[in-house]
């Protein structure tokens, strides 16, 4: 394997492949930073430009875009609270809080290093364990996928902080919104109110842009906020090595979680980011900082997000099964170049497979360099007057919402979600749980019904993996409330003693 990997690196370490990698990373960062353009959309837009390229160079370019866009979504999330990708929602929770405290460089520096390390970890797992990990993932029963989605939703308890009731209500709203559209199992329309555009349900990107970007604009306009809140000095120092060293364990743990989640087809980076964020808060010595500008929160989200890229490539290359929406696009690109992903690809085109592995390794270093070099440019976004920034954000948001399906209905939905998010902010409801429910609701419902149709209700109590994951989900939901219950009980005992 090492000889093949070195051979792949030798193929990539030439002028044209290196330029292709750099181009893919830069394009990917720009695509990811634009609200409305997801990694899958970015890769799909670039597929036609690869027709005249060799299969190896074409896949190197598309994979570079995939890697770059997975990181790029965090930039706008950190700087203006407009996450470019769904998984960047988690990064924006603490990243934007750091920007408001006048520490955008700390957030961006933490993000890029965690993203590069997570991507490197995921790539190494892809190289070493692609076949056995993919074989294990495809044996998962729908009941296991349901339990996995439930475990992701259980992180609401750690995302909520003291407002867990409001966070739980917000997640329920997201679950309700996930039921709108045509039922995939029966073909029946649900809650569409005879609106044709709602047949496919609410599009995630317009909802995401509206909830986070437009609601922030509306909040700022309401408060007359035209200056950067706590923006500090433009010479905000970049993190030192000691800062990254303190985050080594959360980086390693989150990279592993993101990679493993990415291996499971359909799970995606968003679930991995939420789970990693929840576990990071649970094991942190400074839990109170989460949600208010914790570098650990930024690290957990970004490492998991980038780690999922390597994980999602495992079932794609080893078994021809897409591990994410982006890898589904990559399957189409491979077929255009007369390549059939799966085990035979390792037999017929081993040199191309290892060239992709080598390109992914080099791409992580390119991503780190571009991210660090462009960091000062991203920081300057925080010093643009907000009356200008609000116009730019609103314009980008509306264009991004329209670009999803070239439909004005999505623009109206974006504005509606923006108003809804603004109202939620005014009443202290967190927004991230809405996205959590919207993303995981469909996954949980579909796999729950499939499991029952296949094996009945007892499957949730007879399959060891399902039982274990359901128990972990319940434990994950209850653990954060234990200290609160203990404090209340001690307070009650103290009150009884004083009364006696």
C-alpha cells in the first residue's frame, strides 16, 4: 500500500496536478463562503468544465472543491453569522460570538487549523480503512440509522444551556417543518396546503440563510446597530501554537467522530458537527463558555466537518455508494469519465485511486496555507460598516436562495424564515435546534418507518447496535440535566433545614 501511495504522490507532485489542487481549493473556499452554494452544488457546477480533462485531473479538481467548500462555509458563519453550509451552523455558534467579542482572528485561526487536521485525519482513515469501514457501514439496518439520528438530536441538551425548554421547542418546530412535502413512503402530500412549490418540502438552504443571515440583519436594524459590536482592533492577534496545543484532544476526538459519521451513507457532516459539539461541551472544563465564544466549540465543529469528507469518500470509492450529497455528484462525474466506482476500481485503476489519495493529502496543506494567508482578508470583513454589510448580506442571501431552484418561491421562504428567526431571537429561542430538527427529522422518520416495515417494532429492542445507540441517545439527553436536578435537590434540603 505504501508503494502505491508514494506512486500516487509522485503522480500528483507535478506542475499541472498541483495547480489543479490549488484551483480546486480556492474555488471551493469561495463556493462554501457564499450562502446558498453548498459543496454538492459547487461540485455539480464545475462538472461540465472537466469534460475535456483526464479522469484523474477531473477528480482531483472536484475533490479539491469538495474539501475547500467544506471549510469555506465557516468563514461567513464566523464573520457575519451567515453560515455558507449547513454544517457551518455549529461553527457560527461560537465563531460569531468570538467575532462580536473582538476576536475574529482567534475564531478563524482555530477554524482553519482544526479543519486541516480533521481533513488530514479523514484522509488517512480513507487510505488505511476504506474497504473494511465501508463494508461495516452498508450492513447497518434502518433501525441503526434511526438511532443514530436520534443520538444527533439528543445533542439538543448540550446546545441548549439554561434555555433547554426553548431549545427543545425550537427543535420540535424543525421536526414539524421536516414533515412538509410529499411523503417519500406513500407519495401523499402533507401540510402543503395545495401549494405546488411545497411538494418537495422546505429547501434547506433558503431556510438556513433566512434563519441565520436575514434574522441577524433584521435584529441589527431593529437595534439601530450600524457598527461592529465589540470589533476591537484590526490587529487582533492570530493564535499561537500553544493555543492549538491546548485543543489537541478535542481536535483529535472530533476528527474521529466526523470521519466515522461520514462513513455512514446519508448521515452527513451536519450530524457529525452537532454530535462533536455536544461531546466537546460535555467533556470541557469550561462548559459555560460554549455559545458565548468557545474555541473548543469552533474546533469541534470544524474538525468533524472536514473529517467527514474523507469518511464520505470511503463508501464511494470502495463500494460505489455515495456517503453524502457531494459524493453522489462525484459518482455522476466518474461515470461521465467512464469510471465505475466500487471494488473493481481498485483493480482496474489503482494508479488513479492512489493519485486521488495523494491529492487529498496535499490538498489539506494547501487549504491550511490558503486559509492562513487569507485570514487577514477575512478579518477585514468585520470592520466593514454594518449599513454596508447588511446590504451585501441581504443581496447575497436573496441571490443564494433564488439559485437553489431558480424560483422566487424560495426567496419568499428565505424572507419568511428570516422574520421567523428574528422573532425567535427576540424571545430568546436558539436557532440551531431548528436546523437540527429540519435536517435530522427526515432521516429519523424515513428509517423509523423502514425498520418497522422490515422487521416490526421489536427490531428496536433486539438488535444490539440499535439498543446501544438508543441508550446512548437517552443518556446523552439526560446527563446535562443531572447537575441541575442535584442542585435543586440540595437547595430543597437546605430550605427544609432552615424552615425546621
